[in-house]
């Protein structure tokens, strides 16, 4: 288990640390916490799943001592378990946002709070809510707050839950299987052991997944707010 006194910030950002010290159950909790708990935005979701694909046999052995006897089955079991936790995490985030929505939409503007941003978010989710929930899964930090905002602006529940499942299953599959088979190809074809260079791999993943967010922030076109109906006006 964790030796709390020895933990550093470098450890918290290192996906291999969680796998070696916490195993499968900590992995599942982190995937849930990234979206189910607002404090989970700093957790290494993408790189953690990629590394989990590399250590899939070890993770399954911690739950099934005899293993499944198949690399592919190991991945499938992990895929199902992790997807369930991710789906539940998003659902909790949406629920929390939905409960907070009436208060926020009825709150007066202040120095730090501007209601116009809620209306902009509402307009965006009305038009692109499904895509937002799916693609947010692949973007660090964004995936933490996307379901919460979806709940706040009262995104249609059926639509949210459908795209929540689609986005989570696709995200877990892509990261988990990519990590496992990329590791096998590098080791078998080139004799290159990714386990010895995980820090570089993690940095590359972080750059790739955060680049679209940074581009949008600094170079994306900004449009003015459009009038949108208050989804809680009868609350």
C-alpha cells in the first residue's frame, strides 16, 4: 500500500507509481475520481491508462491470481472495469452539476461570477453537447468539468448518458489497447522496452492531449453570447 510519508508531487503525476503501489483498485478509483470528484483534475488519466495497458497482466493478476491466460482477455476485463468506473464518474459529475444548476442560474452576478457564461455554455451544449461529452474524455482537465457543466446547463439526461457511455468506452479502449500493443511491438520488433522510458512516453501523451485545448484557448475564435432560455426558470 501507499507509504504516505514518502509520497511526492512527482509520484502523484507518475502513472507507474499508482500501478506499482495501489494496483487495480487505485487505478479504478482514479478513473472515477477524475470526473466524479472535482478534485481529480490533476490526476494522470490518459497516461495512467496507457501504462495500465503495458502492465495489464500484473493488474489482472492482482484480482485473479491465476490470470485469464490471455493478453487479450486481460485487456478486455480491464476495459470493462475501467469503463464502468469512468461512466459512473461522469454520471456523478452530471448529477452534482444538475443539483447546482438552479442555484447558479438564479444567482446574481458578482466579481468572480458572471451568469452570461452559463448562457454561453447552455448554447454550446444545446448544439454540441454530445460531441463535447465524447471528445472531453480525451482532454485532460476538460473531462473533469465537462459532465459537471453538462449537468449545470441541464443537458438532456438521455443524451448525456448515451454519449457518456460512448465516450468512455472509446477513450478506455484507445488508451489501454494502444499502450499494450505499442509496448509489445516496440519490445518484439525493436527490442525497445518502454517500461524503461515511461517518463518520456508520459510527456508525449500529455503534449498530444493538451495541445488541442491550448490551441483553442490562444487561437480559437471567440464569439459573443447569444440569448438562451434559462433551463430552470420554473424551478
